């Protein structure tokens, strides 16, 4: 039963930094392993599941953050964008999931659309090169496609 799952004393801040009892988790192997053990329960809470045991962790915004955005195949008129995530992985942006949140923070879905991810400021500026504004609407321009950004 979900009520029986204890807290981990682990938290993730809005920049994607992990902490245990308020201290940063700086060991890269531990950090990457924890990212692999992350899941979400049916109520939307984040859990760590390791060796048959589970615990809840506190997430300030999203557990995954986008640290960088690159054009593929090239910067002139790219047809897709590659996201660099805080867990060391890369994946192609699903442009239809790109949304504008509070304070104009950009979010998208990652990990086969299972998780929401926040674009860090540097990634936001990298992606901004591919945005166009028409009136009050912003569009992501990839190749000949213009995808409107929606609000959360």
C-alpha cells in the first residue's frame, strides 16, 4: 500500500540537483544510479525503487531537467532538436510536448513521455534560436514545420 512507503530524505531541486538530508549528492555514479531507479506512482509522487525497497522523494519542480539543446542535422534549418538531460542521456525533442509554464519556463516530456522536464536557462536560450513570435503566439520552427507552444 502506498501509505506504507517511507520518505527517502532525498530531494531534487528545480535545477535538477539531488540532495540527501540537505547535502548534495556529488558522486556521479550514485547520482546516475538514483536517476535510473526513479519512478512515479499512480498518484504522481516520485519514488526510488532499489533492491525491492521503495521510498518517496521530494521534487521541487521536475526530476529531469534539460541542460542543453542542439540542432539535428544542422543549425541552419534543423528538422529536430536533441536534448541533453541531467542524467547524462540525450533524446530527440517531441516538439508537440513543448509548453510554457509559470514565469515563462519551458517544459517538455522526456523518457518516452513518462516525465515532465524543465529546460534550464542555458537550454532555454539554445532553444530560443528556433522560436518565432506571431502576435501573442510563439512557434517552434523545425524544417518547414511551425509548432505552436501551449501554456501549462
